[in-house]
C-alpha cells in the first residue's frame, strides 16, 4: 500500500466533520468506519426503501456512497483551507447490490495539488462474505477558495 504524506495533522477530524455534514449520508444511515491518509471506508445497511424494481440497492445509491468514499479519501490529503468536489467519475456496476450491508472503500491513486485521482469499490456483505458490486475511477478537485462553491 502506498504511504501518503498528509498536509494536516488533524485530517481525520476534518474528514469526519465533512462527512457528518452530508445530509444524504444521514438519509442512507451510512457511517464512516475508516479514515487513513488517502483511504476512507463507508458502511451502509441494506435498506429496502432504497432499492430499484428488482429489490437491489439502486445504482444511484451505490454510486453516491462510493463517490463520497473517493472524495473523502482525496480530502484526507488536502490542506485545511481546501474544499473538495468531484469533477468526473466512471462506474462499472458488476453485481447486484444486495446483502446485509454495503462497504464502500475509496483510495487515492495519484494525489495532486489541484486534481486527485481515486479508485474505489463497493462490496455487498452477506453472511460475512464480501461480493464486489461496483468499481469507480474518480477525478476529485481541490477548491482553494470556498467562495467559489457559492456559484
């Protein structure tokens, strides 16, 4: 595993505070279960209210938790004055999302001053076994002037 240098000694507190501010994660009952430099894990219980017509967790929900895992993995390496925005991602949905809960793992592949590239996977966990559901390649941008977020 690649070791990354953090720019903020208290990055975990900042990352967890950012996650806590995401209302959609409260709706999904998602929890951030791991924060490390360049790596984040989010767990979410399976919720039948968030399924599509075949009873699988909706692809939009799967993508949302994975986007957050990648974005916060990138955020963990950014300076304290930065905000983070996803500018692009590609997702492959490889298996139906059904299990006891989902785990989204985001990892930084290549950090940068402005652009960070991340990879991530979502696994459905059933009976203690993980099954790959989705994989993502994401481009995350550091926003240095938070006033830019108001436009």
